[in-house]
C-alpha cells in the first residue's frame, strides 16, 4: 500500500518568477495543500505554503494565538516569495486561508487571488457563540473522520479551542466589511457538498468584491476540503488556467464581464 505524506510542515518549491502562495485553513496544515502545490510546481511556478502559528502543533498552542498572528504569517510568506525573486504573485487560500488571501489582496500587491471554500457563513451556528461558551467549555472535540481519500492527507487536531473559533469568527467579520476593497483578478471556488461552509458564502464574496475581472466556479461533487476531494484534478487545472491567464495579461482591474461555471 502506498504511504501517504502527512507532514504538517511548510513547503517551498522554487521555480519561475511567478510565485503562488498557498494558505491552509483553520486547524489545518500545508498537508491539505501539498497535492495542489505539487501540481503547480510541475507547471513551473514557485510555490510556498507556510504553516500558520498554532497549527500543526497542539490545540494548546493554537489557543495561544490570535487571528492577527495568522495574518502576520501570511504577510511574511508573501514577503519571502518577493525576496526569492518572484515578480508576480498569486495567493490561493483554502477555507480560512481564503479569507486571509482576500485580505492579502487588499493589503499587498497581488496579480490575482483565489479563494477555495472561504467562509462568510458557517454551517454550525454554534460557532457564533464560541467567545462566550469558551469560558465553560474550552475545547470542542473533533467529530467523525473525513472520507478516506481526504483523511489520508490531513493532520487534524482531536479537539479545537473555542477561543480560536472565536478568533476565526472575528476574522470573518473583519474581512466581510472589507471585501469591497479587493480589486485584483479573482477566482472564487466552492463545492456544493460543503459540510463546513454555507455555499452561498461564495456568491456573497463574488458579488461583493470590486474586482472587474472575476470568476466563480461551482463543484457539484466536492466537500469542504476541495483540494483533496473527487474533483481536485479539475480544480488544479482551473487554478493553473486562472494563474496563467492573469500573468499573461499582466493587467489589474481590467474591465471584464464576470463568469460563473459549474463543474459536473
């Protein structure tokens, strides 16, 4: 049986002067992005996936971090790509990483941004009360495992600090008010079988950002960790197509009619 690589460590693949920053999700690690990173490396890009503070370690360490810590790590990773000689940079974020990627798009010079399963609304309504409940119940135990084709790639915690969930909610609310400041070319991706994020979050992001050049892609068979799910090969190609297009045009804020795609 083939042994799967499940390292939570960050990775950096040197390549061309086009850099792609991959940002993992809440309680996740770069492991959930490694297949995407390897696919993009094969296309010749420089690819960097940092490990956000408190992730890939212990729930206790996560509880000692805040969303500004996660954000600062994303900015540092962006600066590393620039320092390594990347003249063009596209940020791609999964789940919370998508929110952080969108924030990077309004704070730094990006050539494009892609959000995958990014949350505006969560399926679990209890998340909104995490800031209060954490005082009497510090941790929430992990539920059932993901399907085998996803579980074999991830490095999950067995419990999640409610304090950290409260920070996630703060980050989402912070960025929701600022989505209209995103103006770079954008690809919004959402699986219709998402068990964590309410899918209409993608529509809200697509409709709210100010990017003239934007696309939204729907994946009929994909769940939340879309980078590891059944339609991932198509996803990898869509991301490559988006990156190669925005790099080729070399323009930001160009007038372009938005497009919507459904993959089935």
